[in-house]
């Protein structure tokens, strides 16, 4: 965006200690300077007004082109909150409910079998069907590469090849199956657990994407643009690079051990990225193939809309109580492996409830999520506080002392008066 994504506020009037707030920039610069990350774009807003918005680092170590506030990032699983909003938009219109079985829209899921816990080669009928809520809360019970028995490689070889879970000798010549074809293949595998019984991250989001397309009658990218990106003036956000925007898109990195040290190695450049080259057919509701591309400013507008109770600049996407449902507890006391105790899953976000763990530097009720390439955002309703922190490093935690996300959040809260 050429203008500020949200109004610029006076930090002192909004309850910040200006000297403490000024510590965030130098702290982020340390991570960039020793190449733990290629770049960092950070944004903090309170009561809908920006008090910190800075960019540092480069788009690509080879070109040294500076990153800017309008840099585009592969958001991966930061797409999940947007998928949650899309689902609830359709729920408010009466098109679906979270407790609808996905088989209402995807008939291939109407007769799900579950692998027997005592005899892996035997199956039993699922106690109930997978619901849309299960997809959003990661409780589908679906099989994953990590949970499938070895004999599946032969019994379901064609299915697994379609899913890309095992290689096909003719992969180089094969057209990548569409998401709908992969979802149809997934329905042929027995579940690893009964729906609702266990947490299996991400597995249901490809199904959710197919449900949203079937329920709305639109491709997912069109539905997102028409109902979320357009109304919120998220002008740079889409699943693929828009015309003229390639110069604002950078490389993606991953840590690799080189001798006695760990260095960042590019997994793809902007030019070679599927986000640039196409074929522009992958619209991953949960972040598959990189999910959406967005900027810190665009994503802040999305986050502020939720923090406002579903409205921004006169555009209401959701009702206030619908947002309460989205960030509420849909997984009970089930432990979330990626967060540990103290969190539950809502409909596309994780929310901090604070029980059964030492306190964290945030308010109970703070929610948000992150993406595989090092992006993250949080929203704290009690403090009317929003934070966005973006870079492009897969498995960033493998780089020693690469705790920039924790540092950013800690310094944000410590700057409050």
C-alpha cells in the first residue's frame, strides 16, 4: 500500500513508553545483521493506530536489494485465520454451519473408515463424519505420512502418489493433481483416529478449501478476493504475484549446517518461485504451496478487522459475536503440540488461556498464528494490541538463538505503560 495501512498514532498517548518502544528496532536489527534472518518487517498497533512499523534486511542475500514495508511474504499457515473468516462468512449467510459434515459438500467423505487401534490392517466405521469444525480445529482424525502404516505404501500406492506422499517414477512428466483431486484421494484412506478425538495439524485444511469452493460456487482465490481482500483494501494480498510486484518479493531460506556453523540457504528465489511462474492453480486454504502472499500492512488490516469485532473502516465482514466464536475454545483441554499447554484452538487461530503452564507475556485471550516461513501475528483484545512480524525462513528455530518472534512480542509488551 502506498498510504499507511492503519492510522499513525502517538505512542505516548496510546500508552507506550517511547524509549522502550525504540528498543524493538535495534533488537530486530541484531537478527538481521548476523544473518539469522534475511529481513524483518515488524508492525505494532494499539486501538487501531500504528505506533511501530519498520523494515530491515534484504530480499535476497545475493542481490542485497533492501526489504521494505511493502515487501511481499509467503504466509503459509498465516492463511488459516483467513480461511476461518471465510468459513464464518458463509455461516452467517446460512450457506453452512461449522457442524455440517464435510460430506454435505464432498460426498466422497460419506462413509469414512477408521483404522483399528488394536489391529492396523482392520478398520471400523467412523463414529461420526468429519465436520467443517474438525477441519478448522485440526481434529479430523485424518491419516498423515507420519501416522500411516508401512503397508499403505503398497495397498494405497496410487492414492499416495496422487497426494504426493510417495514418489512416482514418472513425476517429472506428470501434471500436478488439483486440490480437488488430492482431496478425493485423501478420502480413500482410512482415518488414523475418530473425528474429534485427537489433534493432527493442518490435515483438514485442504478439505476445508474444497468445501469452501463447493459451498460458495467460486474458486477459493476469487472468494477470498471478493469477500475479504477487496472489502479490507488488502491491495497486495493474493495467492500469486500480481503484475508489477515481483520486485517486492524475495527469496525463501532454510538453515543448513556448513562445517561448524549453520547458514541460511535459499530454497527458492523470487524468480523461480511457483508464486511467480504459476500455473496459478494452487489455492491452499491452510497454507499449502506457500498459502497467500501478503505484506505486513495488509495483514495488519485483516488482524485489526478481527480485533475490532469483525469490522474495519465501515466494512463489516463478521458480526462481533461470530468473532467471539472464532477465537473461542473448540478443543477443550486437548493439548496443542506446537504451543504446549496453555492454548486452545479456535476456528483458524490458537488462543492463549494460560492454564497448566507458567504465565507468558501476553493477556489471557490473546490469539493469532504463524506460518512455516517465519511469519507470525498476535492480537490481544484486553490491551487492544496487534503485532505482526514477518520474514522468510523455513524451520527458523533450527538456527541457533533465532528467537526473534519471542523477542518482538516480549519487547512489545514491555513497552506498555
